[in-house]
C-alpha cells in the first residue's frame, strides 16, 4: 500500500468504524485502490446516496469518466473530497 492512500484509508475507516460490517467490495477497494470506481462503489466510499453522488459529479466536486453508458469516478477526486481538499 502506498503512502498516498494511507491517510485516505484512515479517514474512511474512521467514518465506517461505527458500522457493524464492511462490504467486502469496499474493503478490497481500500486495500488495493484502482484508478476508477463505479458510482455504487463511490457512493459507499463517500457515504452518500446515489443521487447525491451524481449531484457531486454534475457540480464538479467529483470527477467522472464516461465510457459508453458506463460512468466511473476517479479515486483521486474521491480522496480529495474525503480529505477535504
């Protein structure tokens, strides 16, 4: 795991500490973060609803990458949002 992601993982883990169980998919994402994640995974990482994530994509808070009908969110923009930058 790189140093770049360590603070991000710490912040997300703290936010999720009160929850009983972590989805395996999100745990995998935090251990080996990809460059792009689905909207569903982004929703789980930031802790907002699907519609709020799409609102954040529309206003530029998060960065999207479109490929055909598929929408992906960059991990870099998620990390910046979670860290408050």
